[in-house]
């Protein structure tokens, strides 16, 4: 089944202990689309400027990503510059130029209207909500958020949460105002979504269900992260996780609890690949075989036998 | 097989968001022994004062823990007072009275000499080394350390590391002086031990092998922690982990890679129980059935099927 994703397509300049890259093709929707494209068809809603040329378009085309929803606007694409020199786990933002993104009005092509899977990447919750309301037939809707929206745009975010099945939220504790993760998870799910994915960086991620799945003992499932000897660039790891997670879900006929577990593993797999090179470089050149090989590595990393 | 453990037997006064307890029976060797006692015979080397009476002795006796190596000295037992009111994950030490522990000279009863499993709990590395040297026939030797010894007693600690098979070290990064966990693990194992267990608090723990076990792809294995809705008292969780981990190992005929994996799960299980009540209260009243039930819960928490 096809996924529609709305989010940013951008250029990033990053510096990390591994080096520096100028104007990588990046943005949450780009990471998400590339990661999900190894599992299913992906359709993007975004806006780019005149600096988005044939080279960038070719990256989407090579992964058969539908870009009819990427609007071309006069001016420059969203640009972000960040540094991980002080802390590899936390970006220090050096510059953010919204550029054409400042006036972004998501437009959903008619050809996207039959998408049953919708992903609202990390953008202004007002825009997330608008896209959600314009796609009432979506079967499974997931969204992402971050500390910035929790702190300064909470009322709009709370409205979005009501319309989500799954929320990806590394800052679930902040959103819930609770220190204990289990309590925070329950509080976030009381805001709307029936599932919550919390990423723990190098320690993996946890999936919480609002109610314990039939035949199971636990409301949660924990997936590992890859023990990486070197993180080249952690930018987009969360968006790539979301792409692997949601992409795998959309590729499955039935959404059983077991499918959600495997989706968590595929999310973690795609997040780990994203960190191995700058920007979306690694995600551009993967194969499904390499992805499945890492999936099996993750299984060995966590399974008793 | 019997385990000999050397470490502290103490009284703790703790305050946490869940309440306050005065003078709980505690200390690293107590947590370790109780946790390990559900798997195998345990023999303790420690020193206590006159405040260690029939009530405390009865706790060890009820778990058939050999206390012939617990020396009774004039004065008071080791006392620690800490608070978790500010941060449930990190104790703030309010008072430490070494008391009889200040002059502790570990004495190994002859009856302990055939122990093939030796655990050096978190005490002065000079004492750890002395016990290690006095037990040359031990088949598997594990030890624990912490930031205090790494910072201020590093030369003595490095000597201990040479004589260990397994080191438990939450602060592996600090010991190695490396931020990346995989790199830090390799550096720590280059100091002597062929295995390293790093605990990640609520995110579980990782076992690193110096070389990839035969038939496996990964040098590491990741065990989860219990998603606890309330941590009553985290004191001793690491020692209880060590007791479960090492106790299970000592109970097995052969130390295969699969046994080490299951030992990590049992470690995590015992650590989770320890947090559920104050001091060693929860560890005192467990059953092997309750332990195995949680083991299966942990399997479901992490396994794909």
C-alpha cells in the first residue's frame, strides 16, 4: 500500500567529528521517503525552491518516489546548518532558513487521495492537522513531533494527536510532563494515539500499545539500536526510523502485533543505516538484501536463541 | 557451583519519591547474595558491626547463604544515606560512615576455597585484588566498579582488571576515555577482561565479548530492562543484576554463548525486582517461579515471535 508523507525536503550543512558536508539533500520527508521506499510506494508532499534541481529529483526518481506533491516555488529550499562537534547525540543548530517553507501550504494531489497510510513528518502541527483533515480515508495515520512543538505549539499539537493512530515522540516525557516512561506513555496515548514509539538513541526504541495486544503479556515492545563504532552523521536517524517502521507496516497485508514488532526492528535498521554516512547518502544506495541482513543481525543481538 | 562474593554488608537510609526507609539491610554483597541465592549456593566475605544482629542474620540464613566469611567486628556496620528525590536515576549521597569497613581485611574461610566462581563487588580495588590473588583456582572471576574508583584509584583498578574474566562497568566510557560505547568496550577489554557488561539503567544492558562467539555475527548482546511504572528504590539494582547474571552462570554446567545471553536476562530480571521495594525487601521474598515468569515477560518484550 502506498504511503503519503508530508514534511520538509531541504538542504543541510552539517559538521560532525567525522567531517563536514555542505548542502546535503536532507529534510524529514526525504529521509522518511528514502527509508520507506525499500518497502512500499511513497508519495511526498513538500515544497522546494529553485535550488532543487535535476540532481535532487534524480534521487527521488531512482527510488520510484512519487514527487507530484512536491511544489516548486520561487526562492530557495529550506536550509538547516548544524554541528555535532560538542555532542554527537544532540545537534547544535547554527542556522535555519525556512525560505520557501515559510509559506508552505500543503496541497494533496488527487493521485494521492487513495493512500491508506499517512505520515505527518515533523512540521508545524497546524500543517499536520490540515493534511490529516484532508485525508479522512487514511487507514493508519502516524506522526512525528519534537521538543520545539511541544514547548511552543502545544495546543495545536494536542489537536493533531487526536487524529493520530501512532505518534513518534522521543520527548514523550516532556509532552506528558511525567518523568517515568511508562506513565508518560500512558498519558500521551490518552491524548489520542493508540500507539506510541519512543526512540532512545543508541539504546533503541520502545513501542507502547494503549491496550495489551491479544495473546501478549506486555503493552510494550523494545527494539535495539545498532552498536555503531562510528556515528558519521546522526541527522535524520529518527525520520529514517519512521520510514522503515511505517514503510514495513504499509507493505504488510495485515497489521498484527507481530508485524508491529518487525516494523520496530526495520525502523531501527533504517535509523542505523542513516547514521553511517552524511545526509541521506547511505539511504540512497541500500538494497533490500543489506536491510534484511541487518534485520537478522538485530535479531541475534537481542534474541536468546 | 558455589559463588564466593566479597563486598559490603551495610545499612542504608534512603529517601525516594515513594517514601523513606531507615537502616534497611543493604550493601553490594547483600544485594548480590540474595539475588544469586535463587540460582546457586552463595558464600559471602564481608565485615559487619555489632548492629548486625539476629534479624539480619536470619535474612541470609533464610536464603541458605553461607556467612562464615562475614567477620563480626567491634563498632558499627557500614552505613550509607542517600536521596533520590531530585533524580530517581542518580543517588545523592547524604552520609557515608565506613565504620568497621574502614579496616576491612578480607579473610577467606577454608570452606570457601573450592569456589570456582568469584565475584568482587564494588569495593576498594586493593581489596578486590587481594581476594583475587588468594583464589587462584577460580574458574570464572567477575568484578564490579564505579566512577569513584575510576576517578581516584585507577592504577589499583587497572591491576584488578588484569585478573578478571568479566567486568561490570556502567562507566565503561569513563574508564576507557572514549565516548563511543563500542570503542569504549573494546578499550576496556584490552585492559584484561574478555567480557564486559554495561548497564544502561531503564534501557537495559549490553554484554560485549572480546571476540565474536563461534556461530554468531555480533560481539554484543542486548538485554532489556523492565518498563517499571514506579521505581520505589533503585539502590542495589546493579548489584542485583550482577547476582542474577553471575548466579545463573554458576548454576549452569557449561558456559555457552546462549548461557551468557540468558544470564543477561536473569541479571536484568533481578535488577528490576530490586527496584520494586525499598532496600533488599523484594529480593528477600521472591520465588524462582516469579523470577522465571518475569524472564518470560522479558522474552516477550524483545522477541519477534
